[in-house]
C-alpha cells in the first residue's frame, strides 16, 4: 500500500510540473443564445444573446435593420444584414466577438372582404379593407359594375367574380382576394 501511495504522489508531482497553473489568465467570455433571426419591417425582435460581460451591438446596415443597446432589432426595409456583437473584457473574462444574420421581410397582409349579393339596379359597396391601396377588377362587366373605390351596382342577373388586390409597399407584401 505504501508503494501505491508513493507512485500516485510521483504521478501527481509530474503532472503539476508539466501543466503550468496561470492564475492571471482570463477565461474566454463566449456569447451564447444568439442565432439568425427574421424580423418584419417596422417590428422588433430580440437577439437573445447572453454573456458574462456587457455586450455591445452594431448593425452593418442601418437602412435594413437597427439594433439598440439591449439587442432589440427593428426591421427598417426588406433585405439581410449582419448584426455584430462584442462582449467586453473584464478582470475575469476575455471579450469575444460574434455576429448573426438578420433577415428583414415585408409584413404579410390580408384583404378583408366577403361575398356580396346585389340585385339589378341596386347599389352598394364591397367594403374591402387592407393595409395598403386597393384596386378592383371584374370578371363580368355585363352583370355588375365595380367602381375604383369598391362601389357596386347590379346590371343584370348572373354571377361575377370580383378580384380585390392590395398593393405591395416597402412595409407590406401584396395580397389578393376574390369574391362573388
């Protein structure tokens, strides 16, 4: 048993001589929790980055996305941009840098309208709603009149399909809905 203790002590002493202990060396401060994200124009998304020291954020293109000091990204216009992150060096940690890809998309929009029944010589309005400018087209102008503001008038008995289109903008994707 005495021989085993002597051998273990010799091995431990050899390890301590080979592996230097550096009390002044800093641990690396990795940035975690951050991954590529998608955000919509005019909306915000949190990067979710974590590090044992303060993180500073930078957008490589402020025309596509902005980022605040807390890592909240705001979409400005459609496109992609890298957001750079830098954790600070402290007395305990060595800072690191990282970046994520942010994709900014236009907001999806929906045309709100429902089928309408209009009788001959009766008038009304489609009442369509969307987030952008709306236009109308009609599959059968002999049956119903459709004005540029959604006003309708029954001309003859029958069925027509009215197509309602919401225009795409920098903020909104285009959308289409068909009603009868």
